[in-house]
């Protein structure tokens, strides 16, 4: 039974993938193939499959949220390590959920709404503050990065590029040459490197897709 | 072989005459004749085959007659039947019997003797091979071997005791000598005096087929019957040598021999393996009459490579009759002879002390110098003794007198006894055993002795690697330092018992897997040694024995104490000190200092103006730049256009991207377009919904900019559609089927965009945090729409998105500076679309205001106490726009009771609208009138909402509506607009509304706004700029003292907007002007209101009206804070790099 399931999963994944790929490839500019394509309605079928994927992903997110709550609930019941934090998480989730439901039901009619207060004044504030603390960590990390056992040319190049990128962003007339250097740095080597990275990403994505279509990569099954 | 005698002394050796050579011949009891003295025999020394006992040349005994029956003569003349059993048929590998079958007796056929001893010349007495010889007569013992007092040999060997020699017949390969040929006379019978037989070819076998005596006498080598390289004797000699065990006599020196004279032998003469002279006692013998074979004069056919024994060693050969049992001397017999042979008497009194000390160097086989060459010798003993000469190394301390104890030598090879060997420190691989030991071939238990010696030798210390050498030294040091293990009291009572009995269970101090192992004291010592070598803290033996204090081991602990008296008492195992909970992290000053510096640099510019360094962002984007493209693209929007806005960032990037989102939305709204917000990040979508609500709320200053009095309505003015799951797949789905995804909003309400496709969007604006999200939009959405894709992102993702600018992105905004610049551009007058033309009704109570070329501002409508309502001829119709039934209330508010409900899509007539525009009075088809929320109504195109009457309409005098001033100028007081825009304007919604009746102004004329003027107080001319900042280009200048009209000010009141004489408007820095008091009439006692033509957009600029909120809050402060913080960060990194580089250089120099 397990073997049948694995085979069936692979058949479904590969079949749907090929149909979707065909539908995406089929466009309005295929010329003589459009007749066949329209007749097969492959493109519509691909669109339907995409809609199904969107719905499935949404349900998956919901399942993930439920699973996460259950995990933390289990941790609280078992008094496992960090169960206090799990309790806080569960309480916050329940509170936000209840507030949203009550607002939608018209029970809570405050202005601004409670959910928005929780979002803006709690979540956004906390996450922004944590992101701001990253500044100090990055600065100290940059200072330590220059501390190397062996001073090499690569370290010197890295430090020089770092200083140019930062100092060139200062709107000081005295640092106008650095601003120009920074502009060149971003336009030429950084852009070239980014293009290379993007090419690599595209090729890797292509290979990954082909692997799934030919059944070599079956990460969708256990 | 005596050639004088024809007697067959070896008749006992002959076979029974059977031709078969497998049968052993029946021994003849006749004693050999060689043992009979024969004075007539010549004194022959040499390699004769044995001796027959007839040693007449010895003298003194010459008269002794051999006993009867004993053949006298030269010795062996008979056959050697025992040799016949070696036939080619029996052993294929066997060599054919040579001519001289008795060569081994002489030692001539031995391989070792090859070359040293010449094979004996064929003797006439030796029969030819295969020649049948006649049996020899019985030989009696020689007289010299007899003792007068003893029993005569005849009695010892009575006639007939020795059976007659059988006759053996074989055919010799060569002519054998006559049987008696070569035999010494004294070995022959006296009756048969030796006759000089000329050397002739004697047949090997006699007529009977036995070995011919004559041939034997010749001493000729028995030749092989088949062709071979070696003779049979040689082969036998090889076999014998291979299997023999060297005799001790080979290593013993020759005593009393002195240096013997080399034998003057013919090369063809066989130098048989003669017995040493000392053994034979021949040193005093008169060998003048000795037979040839005895003296070594017998001639034998030349054989290749005879062995040369040491010259000093001489030994008598064994004659043919040597093994003739009939003639065996008494000393040769097993039984002790009755009388010792006379020749031995010479040696009886001899002792080792009488014998001269041998010279080891003369032995030949002992080479002290290692290069002594063996002297040639023609006897076997000297030959054997000379084996391995120059290769044998004996211990220096050993002497030849000492018996070599081979076992002791194998057990403990003492290298000190080998001074010639290289010292142990020198590398000597592999360790060598003495060569003589190797050549001995001795084995011990199947293992070579030499191998044992090599194995038992320790590996030299110099060969060990450094690590092992150090470990070895450390081990020795640890052993030396390690105190002797306390045996304990038990060992005193019973010594050695601890080694036998197992020790008590050991409980190590620290729990480990090995807890409870039983270790003997020796094992404990070894374990401690290992721990010491490994660097681990070796526990003291006492501590190791300390038991763990647990309840389970209580009994064992008591037992431990009882048994081992004096052992350490229970030692409580102290639990390791618990680690201090929450160990305080050591504060690092460097990190703290850096954090404080950066924080101060970012915060202080907010409060300390002198720390505000750097220039503000430019007021405009560079021409042709990506940012400029974004602005121009959005600025080209037309009212009502749909703009797809993608929000792909979360709270972490809110600080940087919220400003960009705000300016984009503002621009879109200012252009009267409708943003449709979607995103794959649910938090981002929620936040954008909040931003829009803030912008469009009733108290929002943005409404002023918009020229609205009513807040923005969701699903009307903007659409916050949904969160798109599945990331890139969701985008693809949106691109392919937008209508399905934008039909409902975030709360499930219908958006009314059911028929919208991607092509219906005028532009696509994206605000993304990560490059991946932005790339997804560029790859999935942009290709399927003709609308330009405008991207706003942060500094981190900007470099990775640069390649997309152009092919995929129409424009790109990066970070906070672009947001500030964008906000400054939003203040330009051409950004806002003009308000729709006011459709003013020709009502007497309403008079159109004096219009100017400028768009009219948004008047504020203030309903009077008793407004009147003048219905229009045609009421506008609307449709209930909702997904569910709508409550129809009694009044414009939720506090009013519900009258009825209206179904979705129901057509109603709009009767009026409340003052704030949030509620509308409708009339249902049933005729029921009530109030519903304005957001739930959709007016028909071209319809207008009538004025909003009050719930209690009363007759009022005709109200006159005071149109709002046509100019977009603020009130006479210098009330700056809330935004720092140069021209605060207000727009009018396209939907025209009926003019509203406002309060009745006093009878006085329309009040004129007071004019505010200012005077330039600078000492020199001042620039009039196009905007409120030094970054704006100057458009003119004013001399000191010039008076200008003030028309506005910036948000921070640092810049004043003025109107020049030529009508141009510009900005001057506030400190450079002195604002005069407003001139003109004072403020009217009544409130100045403006009748707004459009109730929806009514907004009158008032003196105390709050300034509109800036597009980017605290833009300048934040900008200065960013600059100073960035500068401090650069300095910190630079300083750290310099210090670390210097530290690295100093460390390297060290």
C-alpha cells in the first residue's frame, strides 16, 4: 500500500506539473500550436491548477498554525523546557483571535480597533526594535571582521569596499568622491555579481523543476 | 686397498651372492684381515678404507699374528653388499653406484670434501663394479689389537662367527683392481703375502656379482652405472652432510698433533676423511709399512673439486675392512674389549694438561681476524673443521675449552659479549644474529634460533619517534615518582595475597562508566600510569578506593572498613559545586562603547540642532533616474485609475519602507486614483490597511490635501484586497486570474472589481523588502501586463534589483532619502488633480462665489440650526452596494433605531446626506425613508447627493450661501498649510454635489481675508526659492527692506511662502523676514465659513486649522540622525580596522 501511495504521489505530481508547465508555456504567440492548445484548454487547466495551489497553500498555512498551537499546548501540558514561553504564545494567540472575532461581530467597537493596536503598537514596535538592535550587532561584527589572524589582501579589499559603501552614502560635500566611487561600485561590480547570482538562481530553479518533473526529486512524499 | 694381498678381508661385507642388490649380505664372521698385523705390509698412510687391524708398522706388535680366520692383508678386498641396496631402480634420484663404493668411508665422496680430498685412486684390490668377486677370506684381528692376557681375537671372533660374505656380483663400470690390489700387506693375511700388484684395471664385480675385493683394494671410486655429474658416493656424501648434525669434534681443536706435514699425495690421490691422528693414535705410529690407503698414497681416479682438509689435520682413512665386523678391533666393538688396544695406551695417560694448548688460529674455522683462509688439508676432519672459516664469530670471552652452551646462548644473547658488533645506539636494522648461529640452522620449537635472537632484541631507542620517546621517558618518570602502592595490612599478614585476591570495588571520585570495576593493585598502577600519561588528573589510590556514599553501598562500605583496617574512612564524595545559576556574562567594554556611540549619534540630532550634519535630500529627482520615472508615472494617473499596489514587507522593514509606502499611496490618492492593495505577506497587507485608514480617517490632515471632508472609504477610494498565499504561485494566479482574487477584500466584503483583469490596472507599484519577493513580481506579474512596474525597496535589496531596472522595472525608489524627496515632490501643485467643477444650483439662497483662475478651496460646511432643504427636481438614485442586508435607521447614526432593512442591489432614491457625508437619507421602493451608511450606496453615474437636511427641518429664512473663495489661499492670517508644500491646494471630487446651504453671514459685505505682509530684514539681499529649503533653486531675490505678501509657511515655520510683486510665489527663510500684523478688517465676529459646493470635499482652511500631517513624519530629524549615525559607524569600523591591522603586524613581528 505504501508503495502504491508513493507511486501515486509521484504520478500526480509529475502529471500536474507537466500540464501546468504546458499551460504556462502555451501562450498567445505560439502560432499554429494555439489551435491545438485552445482545443485542449491546457491553459485554462493550468490556471485552475494554480488556483488550487493557492487554496491548498492557504489551507496549509492554517494547518501550520493549528499544529503550532498544538505543539505549544503539548509543551505546556508536559511542563517541558520553555513551557512558560509557550503559555505566553498561546495566550497571545487566543487573545488576538478573540479580539478579531469580537470586532468582526461588532462586539468590540473601539477606535482604533483593538487588533490594530496590537498590531501596530505591539507587534510592529517590537519587531522594529529588534531589527534596530541588529544595527549594533552588525557594527560590532564589522569591527571584528577586520580582526584576523592573518592580514591578507582579501581582508583589506573587504574593509575598503565596506568603508566606501558606508562613507559614500553620507551626504557630505567633502565625501563627494566617495559617493562617486560608491555609485560605481554599486553599478559595476555589484551589479555584475548580482547578475551572476541571479543566473545561478535561475539555473538552480530550472534544474530543481526538471528533477521534480522527471521524478528524481520526490520531496513531496515522506 | 692393499695391492699385495688377494685376500678378501671384506668378505663379510659381501652379499650372499644373490644378484639382487637389495639384500643385505650376510656378514662374514671372519674378522677382517686388516686388523691383523702384517709386518710385510708397507707402511701406508692415507686414505685407505679403514684399517684392518693389521698395523704392523706400528711396531712392537708386529709379531702378533692375526688370529686364524682373519684375513691378513690390506684390508677390504671384499664386496660391500650393503652398498648394493642402493640401486638406480630403487631410487631414481639416486646416483649410480660409482666405482668406489667405499668412498664415503674414506670421506672422499663427500661434497664437502670435494676438492679437498682426492678420490682414492682405483686400487687393484677393488673390484670393478659389477664384477663378481670372490668372497674374501676371513680376517682375524691384528695382534696389536689383542692382548696376551685377554682373550684372543680368535676367541672373541671365532671362526665362523662372522658369516661368510656373500658373493655379490655386479659389473663395475671400470675395471677394478684385483681384490687385493692396494691393500696393505699388513692388512692382508700372512699366508698371503702381499704381492705387488701392478695397478691394473680391476673389475668392480667379481664373478659372483659381488663387489670385487680387488677393486676395493684399489680404492677406486665406485662409479655410477648411469651418467651423472657426481658419483654415488658424492651423492651420499651430500645427503649425509645435509642431514648430519655437526659433531663436536669438528669444533674441537686437534690436540697434540701439531702441524702435520702435508700429505704428499698425488692430486689423483684421494684424501679420504681420515680420522684425526689423535683419534687414531697415529702420531707415534710408524706408518712406513702402512698400506697405501692408510697413508693416502692410493691412487684414485681424479674427481672434480675434492675438498682439502686443513693440512694440520690428518686422519687415517678408513679402509675397506674397517667395517668388517669379523676384524673389528675390540675398541670398535660395542662390548668393551678385553684389552685396550695398544694404540690407545698411548693416549690413556694423556690428559688435557699434557696436551699443548691449541692455537685457535690454527683451527681455521675460528677466525679472529675474520679473513683467515683455511689451509688445504686432505683429511676429512680438518676439512670439516675448516668449514665456515672466517664467518664464525664466537663470543670474545669464550674459549675453545669451554663447552658452548647453545641453549644459554639462545636465551639471553648478551650483546656485550660481541664487541665487534655495532653499538646498540647505532641504527642497525634489522638486528643481526651471529652468522654462525644462522648457519647452524638450529631451531627452537620450530623457530630459527637466529630469529629468536633477533626478536628478543629490543628496538633501539634511536629508532623510536619523538612522540614515543617522550612518552617512554614520561612513563619512566611517572613510575619513578609514583609512590609504591600501599599493600595494605593484609599484605603484611599474607604477602602476595593481594595479587591473587581481587581488590575491593573501586569507586572513582567522579561517576563514570567504569565505576565498580575490580582492579588489582597492578592494574590500578597501570591505570594511574595511563591517566598520568594522558594528562588526566590521576586520582590518588586512596581516593580511588573511596566508596561512593550511597544507600546501596552502605554495607559494602562497612565491610570495606572492617576488612581493610586503617583504610581511609568513608569519604563523602562531594558533589561538584553547582554551577552558579545564570552565570553573569562578562560585560565587554568595547561592545558597550560602540553601542553607546551609535545610539547617541542616532538620537542626539533629534534634540541637538548643531549635530545635524549633512544636506537634506534633494527636492527633486535627477532627470531620467529611476525614481523620477516612478514619480512621473504615478503623476500621470488619471482620476479613477486602478493601481495595483503590492506590499511585500513586514514589521522589521517598516521603519524604512513605511515612508515609501506612504508617499506612494498619497500620490496615488492625490491623483484620484484607486489603489488595489495585495501581497503575499499578511502582516504587510494589514499594515497597509492601517496606513490607509490613518490617511483617510476623518481627522486625517491628508483629507485636507485631498480636499475631502469625508474620510476615505474602503472598497471605494481604495481596496485592500487580500493576502495571496503560496508566494510566487499566488502572484502567478493573480496575474492570470485577477478578477477572482480581487473580488473580495480583506474582510470578505465585495470590492466590486469582479470584472477587473490585470490589463485594467494603469500601473503596478511594489514595495518590497527582499529581493526574492520583488523578483517574483517581476517574473510573474510584469510580463502579463502592459502596466509599468514601479518598485520601492530598501538599501539591502537595491543592489540585487539593479539588473531588473529597465527590462522589468520601470522605476526604482531606494530607502529613506528617496521617500523624503518624493514627499517634497508631492507638494508641487501639479501633483494634485483639480477638483471636479462644482455644480452649483441656481438657487437664490446660493450664490456662486467669485471664481478665480485657481481651483477653489474646499469649504467647510457647517449646518445651521435650521437649515432648509430645497429638493432638486430629480433625486439621485443609488443602489444598495453590500453583500448582505443593510439596516435603514431613523437617523444618521448607529444610535438610531432600525426601521427596516434594504436588500443588496435594491435601488433607492437618495434624499439627503448628513453633514459629514457618512450617512445618507434614502427612500426605498416601498416608500420607506431612512438613513443608511453612505458607504453602502453606489450612486448612479452623474448623480449627485443632495444637501443634507437636518432631522428636524424647520422653515428658515433663505439662506445664502457664501461661496468659498476661489483662490486657494489661506485665511488672511498667515496660517501655513499643514504640509510643507509650497501650494496647499484642495481638490474637488469629480462627483458633484449640490451646494450646501450654509450659515447666513451677516449683512456686512463678504469679508476680505486679511493680508499679511512681511519685510526683509536681512542686511543683504535674500534668495527667493522655489521651495522651502536651500536645496531648491532660487527664482529671484529681494533687497533688504522689501515688502512682500505672505501667503503661507512651511511645517516647521522655518520658511515663509511669499508672493512677489509680479505674482510669482516663492519661499524665503523665516529669520530673514519680519512678518507684519495682518492688515485689513479684523476678524468677523461670526465664524467665517465657506459654503462648499461639494459637500464631500468641503474643507475650509481656517486660521487655527491644524497643519496637514507631513508625508514623512520627522523627516529631517531622522535624516540627520541617519547621517550622524552612519558617520560614527564608519569611524568605528575604520578605527577598528587600523587597530587590528597594527595588532596583527606587531604579532607577526613578535
